[in-house]
C-alpha cells in the first residue's frame, strides 16, 4: 500500500474537526477535518520522514520538525499539535499504536529507578544549561513550575506569586520553623517562605550545580544567607529533621522505582508535628509512560505519575494524606505564557545556542501546553503529615492565610522579584 494512502488512512481516523492539510513527500495534498478554525499545513520533505512518522509519530513528529524534515508551511507547530492531540482524545487507536503503547509502558516500568548518580546526570541534562535561556521566558523570580491563575486577567508574575502564596499557606508555617525545600530550583520559593511567610530557616537541595550557584548568589544579594542555605545534594543524603518539607516540580524526576525511598526519606526528615506539601505534574488517568520524544531530548528519566502510583508509597512510608488538590489547566496557561515569551526572544535564544535548539524548545513548550489542554495531565498538590492533627480541620484556613500573605507581600515582593543574571 503506498505510503500516501497509509498516511491518509492514519490521520483520517484521528482528525475529524479543524483544518489540517498535509503535503506528502510526493507532492500530494491530503485534507483532514471539517475546515473549521486555524488552517495548518504540514509538508514532508522526504519519503523516509513520512515513513518514520507513520511508524512512531510520538517520537518522530518532534524529531522531524526539529530537523526540518517536516515543515509547518501555515500556522505553527503548536497549531498542528493542538489539532492532533485534541482530536486524538476521541480516536480509536490502531492495533500498531496499542502494541507500541504496551511495549513502552512495560519498558518504562523496568527503567524507572533513578539512583543518585543517574538522577544527577538527568538533572544536569536539562537544568545545567546556559541559565540565560531561562531568563528569556520565565517570570522575574525564575519559577520553573506551574503557576496558579486565580483569574484569567493576572500576569505570569502575579500567578507565580499566587502559587508561592498557595503553597506557603498549605504548609501552615509559624515563626522559627525549619523548612526543607527538595528540588529548590533557583531559590524563589525559599526566599518567599522566609521573607513573606516568616519561616525561621529554609534549606534548599538540588542536583543542579547551576541552580545552586545562582540561588546562593541571590541569597547573598538579599542578605538572607543566614536564613536560607542551598546544597548540591540528593534527597537521600539529607540529614536532620525539619518542621516542614516542600517539593515543587521535582517528583517527576524521582522515578517510580524510587517512590518508596523518597517518601521514607521525607518521613524520616519530618518532625512529629510536621507538614509536607508535594507539588507535582500528575496523570489523571491510569499509569502510563513518558512521551518518548520528551524522554529522549528534554527530561531523561522523567515520569508523570498517577495518584495510584503515588499513594501506595505514601502509605508504606507511614505518612498521612491530609489534603489533595488537582490544579487543572493552570499549567496550560503557564506554558502558553512561557511559549509566547520564548518565541518573542527567539533571536536571543538562537544566539545562545542555534536555530535547531530553538525549534526543539518550541516543540517542547508547544507539546507540553497541548498535553495539559487535551491529555488529562494536571498538577497534584498533596499535603502530608506524620499524624492527622498538624493541619486545620476545615479548608477555610486557606483563604484566610492567603489573604494574610498577600498583605505581607506588599513589603517583600520588590525584593523577591529581583534576580541576578
């Protein structure tokens, strides 16, 4: 069967709405959808590119776009992914797709054990690149995790402050408490917890050398080095106990084979009356595998967990779940703003790296945004404790606590927004 016929059959079973035109390597125009919305035109440059796409679109769609063997002639790669992922929700997967999915899930379960050496290597792949790249699209405080959009009109900066406020309130912080920040990034949350929420001391740990270096510089600039410290350290190597533990955007790198070790370590580090807040990207469906393109090029060793994968390890560690919140679509809004800013600063990013790198990051940000829109991917905030009592019994403490912190931010936000470059 000619590959043009195979391509038409494959995409006809997926795209029912929208306007997608595909120009095959032989020059034939294939039209999919009902003609509504933004028209997207894709063109395959060579026959092998078309075959690769048919064999494994999850992996090769991104590779072919980055290598310019699949060219977007009208619209953007975001527009193309938006149509395909939106329509794929209701499409019946082929026997080949189901077979590949089963293989990938089995392989994922075998590979999801990130020891300390592999964890450090995987983190360096993504986070120890030129830090000026992140300055091109993140907010002023360099929050590289899902923001919290309290309404549709807030800016990214406001939404990221709201995220820190929301997390700090769930931690139920009181003065002089010691906090452990697992996967501290560039230090923004740690600064908020001492400057605004009144924590006594925050210890941040990360496996990224560049993040720790910049976080220390930022602490010195704020004159907070006596209240905030940052260590290049694996969570398994931390000693001592803490009144509060927070982990934002790090759990996705732990690996399912290490979930028991992670939560046991957290329980061992948490005081009897302690509280922990875990903020992680999560799969709202059954356990699945990581997108192979993302795994290969962006987040090696990464995994988006389902609650059914997380909760058994929490139970085995002897921790108590005191609250679970699912932040739906907030990350799609965050990524939309990151993508907009990245595209606006394309030339600066290309000067740091090259055009191919920019296409890779455009695909990454576009695919992530559309996944949060259409693939039941969200953010889980799981509040934990060693016992039931440390957390208020009703959830009205959240609105009261956030209102209090919002007033306190008026005194600290200018400092918190400052960044060294």
